[in-house]
C-alpha cells in the first residue's frame, strides 16, 4: 500500500480533488431546492408549534400572577413577545419589531405579517381585553441594503438561496400550515455565490490541477527526450486553447473568476486564470530544471560549446522572467481590488493570501530556473573569473533595460542581481549544499523586495485614485441633479400633500415632514443627498418648524442664495452653492401655489453624502444609491474658496487660508509634503481649490510589512525543510546543535511575544471598555444638564406638547457631543430623537430596550450601559433617568455610542495591529539574529568537528588555535593535549602493528613456502634412492623430478609475487576513466574462455570516474573470476553486471547464479589470507577492497543459495 501511494499518490489526490470540485460545483449551482424547502417546511411547522406553546405558557402565567409578573423579568425569551391592553402596547421584550404604540391592522395579527423591516410569523391569544402576541422572524426586508442591513432569511432556517417572500403560489415554493397556504418562497433568478463556496471551488480546482501536473511530471521522468518535451508542449497548447476558448466561463459567477477582482490582459483575464498560469509557470520551471540537472549530472565528458551557449541563453531568459515577475507584482496592485497592504492585517482576506502565495510561487520558479542555469554554467565554465564576468555584464544590461525602458526604481532593480550573485556563491563555495543561513538570506532579500514593491505600487495607485477623487470632489455641481429636479418639480407643484399642508399648517412635525418628502419625492436618485426641507407661507412664516423655536431660516437661506450661489442654466429655481456654505451643494427654491393661488415657498437644501457624516448612524442610513466614497475616510479633505477654508474633514489641521498650506512651496497644483502628510492640491479655478491629504508612510510600516512577509514565506519554507528531514532522518536527535539553539531561542521569543500580545490585548480591551463607559457617562450627564436648562420648569413631557422642541434640542446636542441621543417617556416610548429616520423607516421600534427599561424603572439603577444591535451593527448604548427641576422622573435619556465607538474601535484595532506588527517584527528579527548568533556560537564547535574529521592515526594532526579561555577554550586545550597523546599512542601502536604484521606475514609466508618445499624434498629423496647412473631410464627419472621441482619453484614465485603485490600496492595513477568500455572488455575476455552467459545491463551511455585503470581492471578481473568459479558445473552459468546512477555516485552490481556464500563466512570474506578454495592465497578480495577504498568507494555483498551479488559504490567525476 505504501509503495502504491508513493507511485500513484499524486494521481489519487488529483482525482480526489477533481471529484470534490465537480460534486461541490453541482451542489452550489443546482437550481432544484425541493429538498431544502421540505426541510424548511418541517422546521417552520416545528417553530410555529413552539411559538404556540410559548404563547400559551405566557398567557397562563399572566392569568395566574398578573402582568407585573413578566414586566420585571430579564429573561432571554426564544420569541418576540408583546402585550396589548385595550389596544395599547403595555409590554414588549424586544425593540426589533417596528410597532406603533397602539394596535392597528398590521399588528397584532395571526399568520404572516409584513412590517417595515421584515416578514414575521405571529400568533395571538386573548384574555379579556388583553391581547398577547408572539412572533419570530422569517426574513429581513429593509427598505434598502448596505453592509449592516442585509435582507437575509432567519439564520435558524437553512435556506440555500437568496429570494423574497410572496403571497401567491405561482412560480414559487408554497409553505403550508395545517394544510392551509400561508406564504411562498420565491428564489431570485440570479443567485449570488457565497464567498465561502467560491473559495472552496477555487481551492479544489487549483489542488486538482497542481496534483495532476505533479503526476504528469512524476510519470514523464522515465520518457525519452522527444516524448518528455512533447507532454509539456501539449499541456501548454491545451492551456492556450482554454484561454482563447474561455473554458472556465462556467465559473464566472464565482469571485475569483470575476474581472472586478483582478484582470490585466487576455492572458490574465481574472484571478482564477492568473493562479492557474502561475502553477503552469512553476511546472515549466520545474521540468526544465529537472531535465537540465539530470543532463549535467549524467554527462561526464567535456561539455560542448553549444551546450554553454544554451546555458547562457537559459540564464538570460531567467533575467527576462524576473522582469515579467515584476510586472505581475505590479499588476496585482494596480489591476486588482485585492487588499495587499500587509501591515493592515485585518483588511486582508482569502485572496490576499492567495496573491502572496502566487508571488512566492513565481519567485520560487525564478529561483529554480536561475539556480539550474548557473549550476550548468559553473559546470561548463569552471573558471570563477569568467562566471563573475558573466554576472557583471548581465547585471549591467539588466539595469540599463530596467531603469531606462521600464523606469523602475533603482533599489527594486537590484533584487534579481543579488539573488543571482548568491546562487553563484552558493554553487561555487558550498558545492550545492545550501546551508540554512544562505536560505535565510535569500528569504530576507525576497521579503524586502516584495515589501518595497507593494509599497511603491500602492503609492502609485493611491495617488492615481486620489487625483480621481479630487476631480470628483472639486465641484458638487452635477448636471444630472439639475435635470432630475426639472422632472420632479411639476410633481411638487401639484401634489395634494403639500397643498393640504399649506392650507392646514401645524399638522405635522419637522421629522414627519422630512420623512414624508423623502418617501413621496426624494428617493432613489436623491438618496445621494441629505435633504433639508423648509416650507414658508405667503407671509414668509415657517409652516413646518420646531415648536417653541421662533427662529426662521428664510432670511438665512435667501442670504446664501444671494451671496454664495450660482443660478442653474437649466432651472432658475436651482442654485449651486459655490463655496459649500452650511455644507450645502444645492439649494432649491420652489414656489408652490395653492388652490387659491396663494404663493408659498419650498426650500430644499441638498448636502452631498459623498463624504459620510461622522455623527451617529451615518453608514446605517446609506443605501447603494448614496454614492459614498468610502475610501475617503482614509483622507483628510479641505476645500478653499477665494483662498478661505470653507470645509474640512479628517484629522489634519488645515490653515484657514490656503496660502498657509503652501507657504515656502512653489506648488500651484500637485503633490507636496507638509507636517507629516502628503497633500494633493487641485486648483479647479482661481477661486476653487481642494486638498486631499494622507499621512506619510513611516519606516515602521515598511519593517512591519517585511516582517509579515518574512514570517509568512518562512512558514512555507518549513514545508520543504520538513520533507527533506523526513527523507534523511525521522529522529529529533539528528538535528544539529545550531538548529536546536535556533529552535529554542525562536521558541522562547515566540512564547514571550504571544504572552505579551495576549496580555496587552486583554488590558487594552478592558481599558477601552472602561474608557468608553466613562466617556458615555460624562456625555450623557452633560446632555442631561443641558437639556434640563432648556426645558426649565416642565413637569410633564409628551410628544404632543414638546415633541418638536425636544427633537430640535436633541439635534443640537447631537451636533455638540457627536453622537445620537434619544429620549423615552416613563413608560419606555420614544419622545424625541436626534436621528428620527432610524425609527421612521422601521429599523427598530419606538420602544425602549426592555433590559434597560427594567434596570432603570424596576431595579432603580441610576445608569445602565450595554450592547445593542440594529441589523448587523453592534454599538454601546447608555441610559440614565431624566429628572425635572422638582426631582420628579420625566423620562429616560439614551445616548448611542456608535459614531465615536467606530473611531475607538478603529483605534483599538490599530493598537492591536501595532502589537501584532511589533510581535511579527521582533519574531522576524529574532529568527535572523538567532540564525547568525547560533552560527557564531557553534562556529568553534564546527572547527572542532572539522579537525576531528581530519584526525588520522600515524600522521601529523594540526592543533587548534583558540585564544579564548571559555568552555570551548578548555575543550580545545584538552583536544590538543589528546592529540599529543594520540600521536605517541599511534606511534607505539604502529610499531606494534608492524611487528605483529611481520610476525603474521612471516608465519603465513613460512606456511605457504613450506607446502611446496615438502614435495620438493620428497622428490629429491626419491631420486637419491632410485638414481642409477647405468640405468638407461635415469635421464627420464631426472627430468621428471626436475619438472616437478620447477613447478614447485614456480608456485613459490607466484606466492612471493602475490604477497609482494598485497604488501606494496602501487600508487594509483588516477585519470578520467569510463567504466562501461572497461567492464565490456573484461567480459569479452572471459566470455572467450568459459561457456557462461556474461552480460552488461545499463541505461547509461557513459560512466566516468577518477581512477587508476590497471587497478580497476584488477578489481573486475578478480570479481568476475570469483563469480565464474562460484557457479557449479551442473548449472547454466549467468553473470550480469549492472550499473545505475545515484545523485553523487555510481552503483555497480556483479550478480552470479552460483552456489552462494555460507552465512558463517560472511564476516571473513574480505580478511587477508582467508580463502574457501583449495588453491589460492585468500588475498584477492582483500586486494579488491583495498583498491576500492583507495578510490574513496565502498564494496559489500549479498548472498544466498541462488547466487551472490557484489556491490561497488564509487564517486562520480567532480
């Protein structure tokens, strides 16, 4: 199984992720929701039953204990609950339902109810004159949507589509209760794809493609050159066709494949296609690098000139690739809406990390390409001076092109040159070992480059956008607005609502009038303006005004028109306000004639919402038609008219005259720096000018961006390091001391920083809560004092008597304290609000929060602060009882801390980001410092290790020079002392060994000589006994004895020669030697002497080593001869020599099908003088082992009854 996954694991993963992609795609894009509707029907019925039971329980409780039993409860009811008594609302447990104070046709009711902010299901029960109503949300249905107001279904009901609720069955999914139709769910025709689904689809697709390419690369390694290159050509051909044919158009509804996220060219039409291209580029770099590396590792002859030229071309192609990478990085900023400002951590999203990963992929591909080309050049051009010259010339050409043609920054142009120089140093000095410190330096350079790159390109993009905003903000005059009003004016002149209001004044309050005008006339297009409405009769008296407020704005409005406006050329009733007086863009003065031809005047003051208001709930009340420039929140903005400051927003303190801003600066229009800000000044006319300012980048921002990127890419770098360590060793004990020191130091810093960050975060959060509570407390008491002074001796507050005045007072106080203020009567009903629109459009009800009412009214709290919610917006709300001058309770004062809360939340977020920035910066610095400190600390140990490795017995060993007197110095001193002792011991040992060896040699020589001497002696004695000079056969006898003696003498000479050869091995005359023809020659010689199948099996064409040819012949002659002798006569002999290649050496196997070597003899086989033959000295294999080890190789064997295999591993030619 393990072998299967090693071979086909990538294929299995590719098929798995492709299957997940297909299945999930079908799930996301399917249009049949029948099963989901069945589930919703079941859940809905279950919830309605629970609602009925809840209502019955409440009814029983009220009937048993009275209404007071529930009014003081602070329970978290599972349903909305309201109680009406004699048609008046007397209890509520929520203010999320926009209900009136009295019952009406809409509520309380049984069944589906459509209120201003959503669809609800309600159930009612009665008890006498008391009506109990309980309800739950089905779907939100606000008048408009924004970030905080979403028209979604109740999350407790799992509905997998966006849609609406309708009361007809046609073309919808009907929902029943007790068999009776009550409403239907209607899915929208175009369904938005959830971001999580888009992300998963993209992830499955990319993983499937990645593992498919890994599978192809793994399987094509065994192919011949022609077939090997055919596969990538086919892949890139298919990719070209897919781009031209828009194959991935079926994913265009997902986020990644929408050009609004990213699009730069036809080759990169969207971000999804861009990521696929990045993966393919990495694949191309990998296959080219692998093939070139294999070629230069397997080639042992001199590389030809055209190879060198090809490697140079590859090197220069890599430099062109670096320019392409720089353009890609720029495009990710300029042609994308992907947030990549790394120092703004909370602004990053899923696509930000994918973009950063793609940057890393492209850089890794470049690095692999350049490392391979430089390695090949180093192989073909061995002289370092030539390589340095190539680097210098290529760098000069690259800088000229990059600086003059592409107009790049000088600093940004240096990154590929530094990387290339590091690769040259690594290959020439470290021999491809890639030390860890070197990897950290490369990562450091890349992180610095990406940080600078992103900052530079973001500055360029930001300035382009700032110029666009300045041109759009320079003038609020909009021809479209004037045309739209000309279409609206006839409706205003003839509308019955205004006619009745003119005829019967004092029937409506200011907020009611504003709400009515917006609902009837100024909606849709007009939502881009905040409109103030003023209506005056023929006597120039305000028809709609705050009661008890005598100030009329007619003269003020007429003054603005006469002094600060320009009349529209389209409609003379429209006046453009040139200098932004009172923040008005336009004032419309429309005469309205009543039925008696009495002339009244309607004034409409239009304030642009492009720069959102900072008080209260501005974003909550903005629809998509408001055309707000949200990015402007990051800027400070000033408008000057006739050199005078007429409007300002933001933190920067602008001078009152524009001359003070540009003093000592010759800029008429354009960019300049002042007081730590970068300003863009646009003079539209001689009178009009606008300034958009942004705080300058600080050095710490660059360092924090670098730290995030360094840590991010460092985490990814751990993956190949871990894989490599798993291949070499699974034990932690194999880690070097330097690595252990690095891990410990980095771990300590990480733990300390995490603890510090966590503690700081908690502290800041608690301080923030305490601060905001104290701030609300101070403000709400200040409002209380101010409001008391304005109300005077009032003993009772009511909407009818003081409603308009209270609204006017709260509006003014809201402007002073920069927050929204509400006032509720003693029963919890709204008296007045500084932001009545929140209630008019039904975002929440006019009832006070139940928990706050209980705390103040029943628990007699003097103040109460807690979190409240409107839509998806959470904010802090504070309540205090409001007493009159006589000490009687008049109302409850509520201050909603949203506008300022957002600012404080931004501040706390900035603080947390700052903590994290410091955390990451220190972590990155600690990693860098730790690497170099551990290298410095362990350098003496490495010197010791190197010297230990060089220690040789019987030779002079150089002592270590170390001046310090620390622990290392003591160790060095002991080492040097032991060297002296070792030298003396080695001398004694060598002498003893020599004596022992000579004794052993003498014994063995004596034994070997004694064997032939005995038959010689016997032959001579026999000749002495039988010799007779007169015997005619005596000469034959003498010849016979002489022949025997000569044979024995030859044996003695052979023995002497073999002992001499072993004892005095000739010095190896090493040359470049190709083993393949040498082995082939040996096999040819033996094949002529024996009837045995001798063959050489290898896929290699050459096998170059540095060795002595004669000695290597002796090795293979001996091994082949032994193999032949090991094969029994009854077997059909077969001897095979196999040659394979590893990364740095050749592996040679000599296999025979002989009788094998007994296990008990395995340990003695290479021992001198040991033999299993009846003849022989036992020196053959000992000599073979000595020769192989002399050539820095290894020899071993494996044997069983089926045969024996001798293995030789010998280094390749370097």
